[in-house]
């Protein structure tokens, strides 16, 4: 249902964590996620703490789902002297390549407690179904 195609994504994520480089629009930082299937839907959860729902962009084009968000410093003004800055800032983005077995027309998105949860229904044609077997009840006769 979900296709992984970028083997270097985790290496980029670790490098940005080690060196503390903020994401930019041209090179965004990855966001952590969990993905699983629950019954007839596919659920994807992204960690995006400290953002408002309108700071998150969610787009689907063909079978590519893109999530983008930007976290800016909460402080303002020139007289602010930062003492500790450990929370990641900048642009965060993640692209998922969805299989044809998912119904991208009916994605439901919720954002609560810093977690963006997407529920993607499994398409009707991808759901398992039972196929009836037609047969005759008469036994075959040999040599006839």
C-alpha cells in the first residue's frame, strides 16, 4: 500500500539532527511518522508538535501525498536573547508514494496534540473478496 523509494531519507534525517541544520523550502527536514493498516483503512501519523493546523499543507497529486509544515521561532523582536534553542525550526516535509489500492479521493485528516493523522480508505477493487465457484453436481462417468 505504501511504497518506500528513497533509501537515503533516513541518512538525511540523521545528518540534520546531528548538525542541527534547519530545513529550508529547497531542502526541508523530514518529519517522523508511523504507518499501519487498520481494517479497511490505511493510517499515517506524523509528529508535528507546536504547530497550528493552518501551518500544515497537505496535497495529493496522482498517487503522491505531500505533507509540508514550517515552524518559526516563537519569539519576536530584536531585544530577545535566546538562552536555549533545542526545538527544531524551519521547514518540514514528507512525501509518500501511495499504491493504487488506496482511495486518495477520500482521505480524512485530523490534527490533535501535535500529531497529524491521515486515514486513507482501501479502494474497493483492492479489498479481498470471495469468488464463488460454479460446478456441476453430477459425477463424471468414465468411458462414456
